[in-house]
C-alpha cells in the first residue's frame, strides 16, 4: 500500500470493529502530531529563531576551531 487510494480500498474491506479501532488510532495519532508541533513551537519560541544546533565538527577536529 503506497497511496491513499490503496489505503481507502483496504479500509473498505475491514470489518466494522477494525474500522473503529483504526479510527481511534488515527485520532490518537493526530493528537500526538498536534502536541508535538505545540512542543516544538514552544521550544522555538524559547530558543529564538534560527539554527539552534551548531554545525558538527569532522572527526578529529580540535574543539574551538
């Protein structure tokens, strides 16, 4: 299954109890995505805009260079 159409066709073949379980899982997943976005937004606000991560140093590079 690689497309939404494939997934929709598969869902149509599920028994009603399985569709209910899938709907519950999707709701939980959407809540997880929303809460993750809220946390990332809060962290961005605390840290300011721009790149908060320093560029990685190549192996063997001296610190401070």
